[in-house]
């Protein structure tokens, strides 16, 4: 009988301590879920987030959502069942990603959004976002001054379902639309992709050969636009504006082949998100829902500083 | 036979009442309507006329420059407004000076204490005035786009109504008092070419 009782006590102890052994079994795990690894900017964001998490003493793994909310959903299900303790998320879609974030929230896992906003203020623990709007207001002013308030232009926007796309476009148009002699002859999506933007601009130029400028929602697309214009022999005539602060565009600004870009700080966003996760593990529960990160205008006048 | 007509009539009346008492709308349309219902114009009217114009928090440009030079940290903490993370902040300043050039909406001012100051009456865009005022919180709005719309409405009032009225009679040689937003970087140590986004200009 005694042996039977003893076995029961041991089994109970194993059950109780076995269930609570997760925290003691090793470091907390942080998942970095990124919209795509097919763009160097997001690779930098994800790697920087993972590196910061590791630096703070946590295990970190990167998950690629391939710009697809369904893949992002699978990633979330996998990492919730794998016992991850926090998620640093670069969402694929401002609406489509909400349910994934809520799934994690229900499972008690904090989610810190980086760079891209989701359209909910009660799902993520915090959202650390580039101030895209202000950055593109500055680009819009530069654009108007460069074009001397008149001309035909093309806008190549990013992913239609991404808030950043519209924040950038909105900031730009909040200025440019006030100048009636600036005429937008086409606005099309280049999906934030260099090759797609090149194809899009090539097609647009068949119908609109006389354009004076192109505004692109990111630098990868600005490089695609540059390639299209170079092939058409118009690279010196048409003024290109980008957004991101990518190194190849910085070089092109130095060479006076691209006019301006907005410098984002992905490393600052990644570091802040990892730091917030660390503070969450240490007991902090109140975070600002949205933390804008300043975007700096880069043009010929200040290129020497970058 | 008559009963059948009565039943049909009753059914028709019930169906009509049912149809008229319930209607369906797309959830997205309802959500958008809720957002659009917010009266940005009325909100920013109040922010501008009751807040910005009556604010006692503006700092004299001379005092700000002096404070930045002696204790930059305190200057940014006490008078600067930066939402989130960044290397710069907006300040709501006030000063006086004499106009000695007007070109493409930019008023060049000879400010006795601060040298040459530029007031840009044309490019009143972005979040400079909203943020410098410190009167609108990010948490007051559910999304960044709504928060940015506050700036657009505020800028519209100042750029389209207030400033055109104020500068209508102002010419080169006039002395003016002005207030507005300036942006300073934390590592800034040169204070030349200061550009003011005006919130108010008054002939002295």
C-alpha cells in the first residue's frame, strides 16, 4: 500500500513540476516573423531583431511569411504550439494579420509589431513603426520644389493591403495634390518589388512617354524604375524619388541619378521590439500601442552625412 | 376564397414590415462611416483657436537657442516634442523681426537677437505644428492615418485661412511678430537657416 501511495505522490510531483518546468528548461524563445525574406530591407529587419533578442540572452528564430497571410497564419500556429514566449512581427497585411496576432494574444504570447501597422489597437502589445507619413510629406515637398510645381508623374505604390503603402502615398499626396500643375498620369502597384516596378513603369511609359518624375513607395521599386528609365534612355530626364534609405539608392543619390529617399531605421525598430520583449519577460505590462520612429529625408544637400 | 386573399394580404404586410425593419450593411462600410463621422475640422478649430493661439508654452527663440547651447537635454525635455523615437524634436517658438525679402512664400526676417530667420508660408505641411503644440496625443486616435488627418486639417486652416489673411498687407520693411514650429536635431550646434512653419504672423 505504502509503495502505491509513494508512487502516487511521485507521479503527482512529476506532473506538477513537469508542467511548470518550461521556464526552467532554458532561455525564453522569441520568434521573429517577417513578411518576406525576398527583400534585403526585411532581411536586415529580421536578422537585426533576432540578433538583438540573442544579445539579450534569448533563443531566437526567424520565420518567413512569404508576403502571404496564410503562410503567416501557419507560422503562428507552429510557433504557438512550439512554446515560443514572444513574437516580433513584421505583418504581411494590416487587416489580414490581426487574427494571427489575436491567436497569439489568446495563447498569452505578446506580439510586438515592427515597421508595419495592423488595423487594431487592442491586439498587439505594441507597434513600433516608421513615421512613413511624415517621411513622405518631406519627400512630397522636395518633389514639388524639384519639379518647380509642374509636370507629369507616375506613382508606383507598394502592396495594396499594407498600411505603409497608404501612409506613404497619403503623406506624399497631402503635399503634391495642392499643386494643380502636377499631374499624376498613372498610379500602379509594384508590390514593393524591384522587377515588378520595372515592368510596371515600362508598361506605363508605352502609354505615357512624356513623364517628368516617378515617386516609388520603396527603394527597391525606385531601383526598378531607374532600370526601366535607363533602358528607355530617360534616366537623366526623369526624376526618381524612393523611400527606405537602401544603400544602392544612397549611392544613386550621390551619383545624382536619384533625387531623394526617406531614411528608415529598421535596426532601431528591431532593437526596440526586442527590448520591449525583454521588459515584458521582466514584468512590464504597459507599453505604448504605437511608437513612431522618425524618417529622415536624404537628398543631394545632406548626402555627405550618410 | 375570400380567406385566401386575407391570408395573402396579411403575409404581404408582414413581409413588407419585416423587409422595412431590417437592413444589412457591409461591416467595412460601417467601420469606415464611424471613422468618417469624426469631425476633424471642428476638432482642429478648437486645437488651433483655443489651444495653439492661447498657449502660454511658446518659448522665445532666443531663450530656446541659449538653452540648447547650455543644456541641450533640458531644452529638449522641457520644450521639445517628439512622438516616439528620433534624433530631432519640434518646438513651438515665438519671435519678432523685420522683413527684408519675400520670395516664393518664404519671408526672410532679420531678427535682432537671432540673425536671419526664414518663415515658410507656402509649405505648411506635415506634423510640425501638431507635434510642436503638444496638444494632440497619439493615443487619442485609433490609427496613424486618423492621427495624420489631424495634421492635414490643422495645416489647411493655417495655410489656407490664417496665414493668407495675415500676410495680405505685409510687405518688405514691415516689422512682425510670429510664432510657429521649428525642428531641431539633438546634435545640432549651428543655428543658422532656421525655418519656421508659422502658426501665426502679426504686423507690429
